[in-house]
C-alpha cells in the first residue's frame, strides 16, 4: 500500500460524494480569516457546452427563488441570493453541515451573446441557465464540391 493510498483512505469515500480536494476547499472557505469574500457560502456549479449553447447548473436547494438575482453584464453572468437557516425551535444544534447565508457566483462567458435569449429554470434544487451562443459562433460544416 502506498503512502498516498493510505492517506486517502483516512478521508471520506469518494463514492459517497466527497473528494479530498473538496474537503480542502471547504476547510479554506470555513476558515475565519479567508472564507467567501461575500461572507457566505459557494454553491457548487457545473458548466457544459453544446454546439449551440452554454449550459450552467448550480445547486441551490432551499434557496427562495424570490430572492434570487441573475444578471449579465460585460461578459459576466452573476448569480446572487441567500439561503436562510431553518429555525431551531428552541433546540440546541450540536452538528450542522448545511450551508446558509448569502452567496454570489460569477461566470465569464467567452463570447458576446444575445442577453434576451438567456433562459433560466429551477427544478429539484438545481438552477439551470441556458445561454445560446451567437449564430456566427455555431460550427458549420462546409461541403467540398
């Protein structure tokens, strides 16, 4: 058994949704002197791309959509909001892993896009944003005659 294998065996299993580098990120986010620059938490996101669109998915379970703000300006898509902590109802909390508080994520979009065509939807705790690419950037097959 290598040293690396034994070190990673001490950390939560990857198959349970944990990854050693994510644990380091989480530690740094929660450290009192570093943290999120907005004093909140950072929701996880995925960015994908098709021939026609950029696809952004952000995990936001428990976030009130009324307070969600999505803006696009000068090539940057920004998502702001807040996840409120559930009331304790007189209970003393001994352990809490769920994030709460304000958040802000910004994503640079590499091309000029038509802002009017951006679409957003929310289902099952996931915000999905579809950003169509400009027509001229869509790949086109050119036939040779």
